[in-house]
C-alpha cells in the first residue's frame, strides 16, 4: 500500500515540489522527521511526510514562520488559532498597503515634491486621536464663539470627516487632501466669514419670525443660497444670459429676498453685500471640501452649485454700480 511506501529525499522533492535542500533543512529543524535511514545512511520518509510538507509549504506561502509551524505540527498550537492570528496581521498589512498605494497615487497625480510627499505621508499616518485633534482645531477656527447659535452644532457635525477603520484607497486620498485643505489659512478665513454671515442671517430670520413683518404672520425666510439655486437654475434652463435685460427680473427677485432677509432697503449697498456673499460661497475650496467629505464619510457626492452661483454673480455684478 502507498501508506507503507518509503520515499527518498529526491522522490519527496518531486512529489511535493520542494527543493531537496529545503526538505533537508526542514528535516534538520524537526519540521518533518525521517521514517528511518537506508543501510547507506540516506534518509527515507513515509507518506505522512508528504502531507506535512504540503501543509508546511502552504503555511510558509501565507507568511507563517517556522517556529509557529513547528508548534502547529506538534499540536502545541491549533491551526484555526494560528490562521486567525495571521488573518488579523494580514488585515493590518493590507490597511498599511492601501494607505501607501493611496499616497503614491496622489503623489503621482499631483506631481508632488519630496517635501510635499513627506507632509502628505505624515497626514496619512495620523492616528484616530491625531485626526480628531486636527479637525477639531479646524472646526473651532470656523465655529468658535458661534456654538450657541441654534442649528450650528448640526452644521458642525455635518462638516466632520470620519475616516473608517478600514478605509478604501480613495478615502485615504480624500482624507490627505482634506487635512491639507483644513490647514489653509485663507480657506479658514473664508469659511469663518461664511459662518458669521450665516449666523447673522439666522438671527435676523428668527427676529422676523418673533416680531412678524408689518403685522403679518411670522414666517422664516429661506436662505438666499437656496433661492439662488432655484432662481438661477430656471434662468440657466431658459438660456438667459446673465448680462441681458431678461435676467433683470431674476436679479430683482434675489435682491428683494435678501433685503427682506436682513430687514434692509433693497439698494446698491445691499447688492454689493449679496455679491460678496455669493462670491465667498462660490469659493472652489469650499466645494472641494464638501466633495472630499462625502468620499471620506461614504456619502452621496453633493451637487455642485457652481453653475447657479456663477450665473448669479455675473448677473448681479452687471447691475451693481461701479
């Protein structure tokens, strides 16, 4: 029977695909034990050695070290426990490799300098606590002192990136770019201005709701950006040019709404203020932050308001006195 057959080390090599020197090494280390020796002193092995060597080769290909393999074969360690431990280790390695791949892809895309690559590498390797501190510092710079404003806590949460424990390469790339963007002083100042403006308008709308407008039922005004989105979208769909006379009614509707929002006269000074606000909202860095945030948090990509904002800015600028 095949189970009683004896194999020379050369035959064992042919059956297992392992080199003779490798089998001899395993034999010297006690991983596989010869069944005996020939009269000439050559080692020979039984069929069980084939099964053991097949297992050894599989475990080695999976990265298990020889001391651990020896303990599995001697039943000091169970194979399921070893497999679980190595699967966990591989998970860590996979996450590291994903981060490296994402970083190298981003470096190639940007054409980064060595200094930029080093900075990106540090951002990608931040721990969860370090990421939290970096984003908290950014959000504090934007919302600091405005925490008592109703609704701002929810807005702040909606702007908070939460990188998953096992992120995809695209999420690592997005996190690295967002982290860099959050440290841009110009972007921080721009976002701080928008938050202060939102706070001012929210306060005015609440005041209108409490007091009413000319004795009417208190109604909260819609935010001007929502009005711009809808009105400009209609103008764009109709093919109206921003500087044309046909754009005048849309611009008038926007400025009238803004005037009611602030409780101020609908005149040139207010138009300039509205123009400045729309230009701040149209900062491409703001839209990029929201796009990156959606990638990191696994949200649906936000719809760009750039076409509507561009149209409204051009239409309003054509009517603001120089």
